[in-house]
């Protein structure tokens, strides 16, 4: 069986200790800069240094998250930060920004790079592409199932890491703009406001009817828990089992790591998986939003979601049988253990006493009828959950608060004690670190009792509360030799201290003395005023083809692509196929027919498609998150002729970025921005309990929308692979500000059409063409359109605000 790494989340030094002392093989944590959990209690530079020392001495690797998109004016600081991490012996850096990955690989070739789940790797093609540009490990998207994982692991060289426990995103990570567009807090910059945990109603946009459902939190996923089928994930060939939770308390880290450590070790030792009831109860108690085995292990639809509660639910312990306000007692038939000091979801506070048949106890067990002192409101039949467990808390806190070394590494020792020479001790570990020390007293002949092998061994075994245990001991001892025990003890202590320092260092790092600087060269850009349009169907395409001055046409529907190409030929227009941004392993076969049409221009939105459509005229969509010139220039090297910038950059950031690249650049100036793409379909689950077993024509009609507490409506549609896209409630419209985009170097203005009919498409194109032809002044058509859109809700996106 492949070596398995248990990877733990760390948001504080206590959490680091909790992870290490409960058996994590590696930890991931963030610094104060460039971390995708900006609100976590991240480590400052000295704390990072101390964290690496603590972990490495205990044989645990440290990966630092720098998995945000990097703005042009941050690159210099980012490079300096990466070099700092390299120099303090961080094992690997976790990245989202492909430009920064290429930059670090060019400057520090032996720095291990991990592709964050924010990079949306969801196919073998994605993984192979990321391998080819220098990533040593790829963290797969949480939507990938175990069969796909096995196929990827069997056919790639990179280490594969998958999430096995913790919170889930409803959207593919790295593809969510909902928090960004609604609240100006970008998930791609580590500041997600979790709009998926808010209340929504599903409505029919035509009738206004609210669709019945069993809860308000329609986008809130359950928490992932795979411990009872962790064997399937291990057998798939993954290298790293990743626990989510850098925002969680150390008690959570300790509990989850301990549970998975036991399960993994049991399966490795016996080839049988056995997870105790206590472990399961502990995982439920410490934190859950209901559990799911996730898309990872085949659960879909409502089995992945929890529309009832967006935060910790706890462990189910029973239902209220009676609430007596006069006696102030709550009666429960227990389904799980409840103890004095535990917390429940009713009333707040902790349990003071447990009453059974009138007698006071400190614990109640499953199957027992108990009463609790209770002040408050509770209804018969109301479910009761244990939200904290005093015994569990005490037990796990002891692992990281008492400074005890619970997990020890094997070391070997060689002791040489020869007459007339100074004694020598060498300690070494299995990773090649070693330390040697010479005693400060010459070995003399014994006057009475000679030093024995047993005595030397006894002193060497006294490793106490160090993170080591002795595996092999070699003793070379002359007959009749004498040496004070105090000398041996001092040598042991001093040698361990030296060994600690050796274990902190990563061997064979060749660039620690290298000075790295970022000095990009400015370039000149050609000015142009092109118009690109993106359409979803033949009706929209037909409307577009009536216009002469459209430079690029992107067409999304693979099923009608041949017909679209034929229409383009009729009008002497070149049609570019816009490939889906999510293309899973088996789905590439469905794109073969797109290749077979002979289409020579492709718009791509994921890594695998770059190689799959290699040799074609490639246009990069904004789904690949081009945030800086390094990323843009990477795509140019990969053969791209055109790129659409991230929709999270403001005008000033775009201007700065374009100083350092001459790649043709698009900006979206009209359209309903896709906020999320998700395997979960609110329509399929709430409207007709679909499990993707049937396609319905209504799915493609964008008939439904999510409505939030502000009465904003977010339309939903589905793609060719039955994935849901949720669109912004307001349309991005830059009619009155096109001149600013042209002035800063944008070559192409792009209009994205989604829910518009043919007539609306014509009206919008006419308005934009009027502005361009009228020296960027609003004419009659543009003014009329802008007023109509303004009544529906208009936004300038991030062009004038950007993201932090």
C-alpha cells in the first residue's frame, strides 16, 4: 500500500500541537500574508519559524498556504515571502496563482509546490497539465469521486491529496464569485463571507411562486465525514488525506486527527477497517452540520445538503418527552450518553445534574429515561443534540496543553567508550539526520567497578519527555573502562539538542543563499477596439450574426456546435467553441464531437482543456483567474492569443498589470456574472427530487431563481453536463465607461449573453456599437438601454471597487 499522509489543519500554535501530538504526518497553516483564510489566527513570521521547528523535530512536515490570487503590485512582496518560507525550511508552498507558481519554480526550482483545491483540478487532464508546469502535488476538487480519483492516481506522477473531513463548499472552489460580487469579500483572496450559509427561497421567476422546501438554507452543504469508508479512498492510491478546518479550535483538530489516525493505522495493519462507536460519537459532538460522505463517495443531491441549520448541530441524544414548567424539568429518553458538564442545544449552559427515578447521577446512558433541570421553552418531540462533551474536551485538551510528547520518532544510537579516549555518541534518525558529540572526559581504567553494557543502555534509554524513542543501540565498550554516568547523561542531552537542529533543516536545498528579486520589463501594447460576444444557443447566435462589426463569437452548446459553425460560414463569421469550465475525466469523450466539427478556435476555462485543444487557436476565459502579468504571460507561452481578465480586478489594477504583457486582452462589459458553478441542483432536489438520472427540458430554461433576504434574485441554469450555474442578480454594464477600459489598454470589449432572447441581444449590441462609434459617448439607443437595465439592477462589477 502506498504511503499515506494524514494532513491536519492548523490555525494556531495550540492547534499545531494538537495535530502533531495526535498523529498528523503533516500540517498546513497560513502566514499573515497571502493565505486563503484571511480571518484565521494566522502565524506571523517568527511563529512560522517556531512552527517549522516544532513540527520538524517531531517528524511532521509543514505546508504553508499562499493560495490567493496575487495582484501585480504584490508580486515583489510575494516573491520575498516565498523565499522566506524556503529559507526557514517550510516543506512546500500551496498555491492557486499559476503565474506565481511559474515564478517560484524559476527562482527556487527545488521548492515543492502544491496546487491548491482553488485551482479546480477535477480531471486527469488537469493534473497532468499542472504536473507539466512544476507542481509536485495536486489537491483535487472536492467534487471528484473515488473512482475518478483512482483513475487519476493510476495515471499521473504527482502526489494526489483529497479532502476527507470537514466543511464543504457548494461551489467548485476557486470558481465562486458570490461573496465577492455581493459583499466585496473574495474567496479567491481568502475573505469568503460564506453566502452559501445564508437563507434563500427558490422561486419561479415567471409566476413568482415560492417552491416548497423543508428548510431555508438552500445552498448550505453538510460537513464531509469519510472515516467509515476511508479504506476506499486509501485504496484509490491517494498520498494525502486532508482534514479541513484552519478556522476550527484545537479541540476539533485533536479529535478529528486522533479518529482518522486510528482508522488509517488499523486498516494499514490489518487490511480491515474498524471505527469505534466512541470515535463516531466524538466526531459528531466536536462539530458537524450533519455529515455526508460527499460526492467523493457517491452521495448526491439532498444527501449532501443541510437546508435546516448552517452551523454546528452536535450529537443526537434523543427527543423531548415532556417539559414541566412548574417543576422546571426536561424529560428525555436517551439515544446516546449524556454527562454532567455536557452542553445541549436547548437552553444554553451546561448540564448540572442528571436525574433517574428521582436519584441524582452524573451520567445517563443510551436507553435510560432521564430528567434535567431546565428553564426555558421546549416542545414535546423536539430533538435534542449534545453540542459539547466535558469528558471529550478534557481528554483532547490534555494532548496539547500538558507539554507531553505523545508521538515519538525512532532514533538509533552508537556509543563508543574506549580507554584513553574521549567517549563518542552518535544519534541518527531514519531520514538521514545525525548528530555526534564527544564527551569532555577521557575514559580511564576502573578502580573498582567497571562500566557495564547494561548501565550504558539504561542511561541511553532515559529519553524522558523528548520526542524520541530508541530503536537500535550499538555499544562499543572496552573492558575495565570507567566513565561517570553524569558524563553519559550530559552527552545524551547535548546530542539530542544537536539532532533537533539537524532535523529542522531540509536536506539539499540549493538556493538558500540566492537573492531573488522580481524585476519585470515593461512592454508596449497595441490599441484596438474589438467586440466579442458569448452566446448560449442558436437564437442568440442568429441575432449576433446580423451584425458586421463583431470580431469574436464564442458559442457554448456542444450539441448544436456543428449547426452554429454552418451558420457562421453562411455569414462569413468564424465561430469559437467555448468549452465548459468543468470537464471531468469521462466528459472529455463528449467533447470529441466538438473536435470532429473542425472548429479551429477554442475558448478554454480549465487546465486540462489547454492540452486537450492544443494546436487550436486558444482563448483563455476568466475562469482561469488571470490576476497578474505573470499569469497572462504564462498563457501566452502556452499558445493563447487572447485572454479575458479576472472579473475581480479594478481598473487601476488592470492598468498596472497590462504594463507588463502584450497579450490581447478582453474585459467583460456586459453580462450576468456566473457567481457559482455547482454539482448541486436546487431545482433538481427541491422541485422534482432529481438525482441526475433524468434530464428535463425545464432545466435549460432558467425558470428558477434563488431569492435572498434583500429580495435579490439569482437565476439558475444548467450546462450540458447537468451542472448548475447561479448568476448575479444585477447585470454588469459598462456602457458609460468603455472609454476608461480602452485607455488602460483593453483590446476587446466582451458581451456575455445568458438569459437574453434574440431581440434583447440585438438591442444590447446596437447600444455598445453606438457608444464605440460615437467616440464613447452615449447616444439615443445606449441611453435608452442603460435606463432599462438600471430599472432591473445594474452593477459596474469590480471595475471601480476591486477586492481586498
